[in-house]
C-alpha cells in the first residue's frame, strides 16, 4: 500500500509541477526574483519573511503572474505537509501523551466556544443561523503554518506557551475533518445522514491513525536502517520525502487532512535516532514550499475590495483578536495555566488559518456563502495572518502592559533555589548526558550548581528527583537572572552546536560580562571564534578524546605516568598545537572525524590539514630558502622537511631547498593549495 501511495503522490507532484512550470516559465522566474528581493529587503529592516512572501503574492496577483494556477496552490499545500512532518519530529509519543489534556481539553474548549460565541455574534449582523455557523467555524481555526514557523524561528516551540499553542493547533487540524463533511451536507435538504457521516469520519480517522502508528513503529525504522547503511545522501533525501508525502496521501485517501498524516508520520520517527537528520534533509524543501504557500495566500487578496471595505475588515480583525484571545486566555486559566502563558497563547492563535481558505472555497462551491462574504473572509484571513508576526514579536511588551511579566521568574526558578543566598555556584547550560555528568561530580565536592534545560521531560524528571534545574531558553535575560548568573563562579555551556552556544555566550556577555565561561565543542573548528567572543576556555571533544587515547597508548607502551601527564598538560597549555593539522582523505571519509556529509565542506574550510609537497627538479622553490618563499604571508607553515629519508621537524627558514625534497605544509585547505601552486610553479 505504501508503495502505491508513493507512486501516486510522486507522479502527481511531478505532473503538477511540470504542468505549473510549462507555459509559465517567465512568471515563475519573475515570482522567484520578486520573492528574493522582498525577503532580503524585509530581513534587512528586521521584518519576518512571511510578510515578504505575502507581499510577493500580492504583487504577483496585481501583475497576473501564475493567475488561477491550481497546480501552484497544490504544490504550496505540500509545504504544509513538510511543515507538519518536521513538527511531528519534535514530538514523541510520550510527549504527546503528556499533552493530551492540552490537545483535547484546551483545544476542544477553544474550538467549541469560538464556534458558539462566533455564531451568536455573526447572527447579530443579520446573517442566518447556517451562514453564522459556517463563518464561526472558519474563523475558529488558526494558522498552523504561521504560528509554527514563527515559533521555530524564535525558539518558543519548547516553552509552555508554545506547547499550549501546538496542542490547540493539533485539535484544530482534527476538527477540520467534521467541518469538511458537514459543509456539503448543510447545502443538501436531506440531513438525516449527517450523524452517520460524522461517525464514519471519526472511525476512518481512528483507523488511519492506528495504521500510521503501526507503520511508523515497526516498518519505517527498518526502512531507514537499510537506507542509512547504503550511505547515500540522495537515497536518504528521497526516502524522507516519500515517507512524508505517503503519510499525507494515506490520510487524504481516507478523507482526512494531509497535514495530519504527515504529523503522525513525523511523530513516529521522532523517537528514532534519525530524527535530526530527517529534519535537516526536509528543511530546504519545507522552507521553499512554505514560502510558496504564503505567496499563494497573498495572491488571494483583492486589493480593490480591501480598500473599499477596509474599515469593516479592521473592525472584524479587532473583534476576532478580542474574542479568540479571551477564549484561549480564560480556557487556559481554567486548566491551571499561568496568566502570561494563557495570554501569550491567545495572541499566537488569534488569526484565521490556512484551512479557513479551504472551508471558504468549499462553502462557496455549495452556495453557502455569498461572493462578497467569501471575499471578506479571505481578506480577513490574509490580513490577520500578515499582522500575526508583528503581534507575536510584541508579546512581551503586551505582557508588561497587562502586568503579567512578573510571573516569569516564579515559573522558571527551581523551588529550592534562593536568589539571596546563592553565590559562587556553577551554572550548567544543557542538562542532557554531559550536563548531568558534570553535576554528579560537583555534588560530592559540595559545589552548588544550577542547570538550565529546554527539554520539559528532562526538567520534570530532574525536578522530581530534587535537582536544581530551570526550564527555559538560555539566551533569555530573565532565565539568566533566575539562575543568578551574575553571581556564578563559572558557567558551563554543554551544547556542542556552535550557533546555539553563540546565542548563549552573547546573552552571557551582555548580562554578566565578567563571568568565566567554559564551552564544550565537538572539535576546534570554532576555537578562535569562541575566543574572540570572550570564552574563558574551550574543550574540544575530539581532541580531548585523542589525548586520552594517546595516554592509554603511551602507558601500555611502558612510558612512565609522570611523563605522560607532563606531555598531555603541555599539549593543553599549547592549545592542542600538536593535534592541529592532519592528513585527510576524500570528503566521504569525513564521518571518521565526527562530521556528517552535509557539514564536511564547511569543516574542510575551517580545519587545518597536513599536505606533503614533493619538489621536482623544475619546481620554483628549488635552490631557494623557505624564508624567500614567504609562506607566512599565506598563513601556511612548513611543519617538516624530508630529505634523503630523514625528517627535519620545523626546519630552519634559511635552509636551501633541493630537488626531491618533500615539504610538509600545514594550513587551511585553500591556503595550502595556493601555497603548493606557488612552490611548484611560482604562481601567486
């Protein structure tokens, strides 16, 4: 069945894509060019890319680019599939089970109250009950695409307000299914089969969820094991795309949302060891197609209609904002959530969603809405989605306005942690395996410590065990303040990702510039960058592992332990100088050094290597001294000279080079290549 769906969806997407491109090549180029210029311009002034894509769609509609292209809209919907697939990778089954009260409690409350209150409010403007119900259903849904994209970019996905929003969005995706069934039935005079159709839809939904769960638990891990053993990047990418599309096609075949199927598939794979690689492989396709989706949303906006009804649209946006934020706020409060998280979630979910456009089109096809009402709802949806990024960026300011920002500290601070008594403690950023190991060694020495971790499951387990762990993003000032970083004797950054570490270090230098910082890195690729940022000490894992291995080798070879300790200490004092520069094979062998294929080209540009250059008789460097070559200007060092079978380490710069000499050069690859060309041919 999976292969049939794979063939169906792959053929369909390829056919759609070729149909969309054929005859529209100039339009596609113009569309892409406009998107590139606008995204670059918006990023330069600090505006989110979503607004740039919406404006691109507006421009495209104004000039008639890709006008009424159903294929482009279908391709754009695949972007939502990939978005939900990557979102599913962030959620494991235990994590989702822990959120069941949010999904089915807060989510159902938000949808039902929005429909009931919305139906009543819309009916006050002279609409019939059926039209009022349809409009209320449409505006009750929020935009998964907008909210999830912004949360991923801003790091809010693992915060409590992000968890609440995701839970509500998941229930909304489920609620779309009965709406898609009810709308056509409302157009019919015979509604006796309405209940039966709903029961059938729920049964199909339960069946397909169980089917995807079984496939994801027992079949997909074996598939990806075989794919990983093949060690072919292209095959891994193709398999990832096929799995995401097949999951969407499976739920679509049962009358459910494609996005829901993709989310379930991603969630099943979220527990596998391939989670991060899967997300990395699908990200380029997801980002491009999501951009195209927002372009298609912008294309639906009728500027002339917006201008003529601008006052009514703004008023409707204000009512929508007030009603949905109020519903989410009080519903979350009833479930015991903090006021700041409840309000922040309401602000995230106030807009009309992408499924609203689908429901508007469906209602229009069955003459349940007039063309003017449909145009009004489309304008309301587009403008509310466009306004959401700005509103989310101002959330903290709004919380301060409503005096809810004071709750921040009480949530993140460990219960047994007293700000007025703790000082000279150690702050550990990241409480996974490395962070917990550090804490275990600090505890017997009676050194106080506090850890900051973003994984809610780890935090919950650690706090239950009485560990001083704070939940939050390490780059936020309030979190640093809760951990009393300014009073700490040492801060340890255990994440081996340079970008994450850089964010934490920047925040530390702004909040507590004098604190000592110890950073863990995978290797010495970013050693100089970290030193420039003001890091006190960097511990490269691969180099320390090499020193430990060398220590064992020397000890087992009979070298006295005192001498071994002296050699290792000297190497650390010299910043691993003896370990810099090594011979390298092809890029396919980079994984031996702890780097993935996707990052090998980057690592190649950053690490220093050793390269042997043999001098033929006609070489430019023959009969010249090393100093005359001035290799220092090219930042290349001659580590050794081999002559007549004898190696001369760090040769004197006045030594005259001869034919058949072999120079051992150390430096970054491109510099070594240029130096070799100069040594052999004299070309700069």
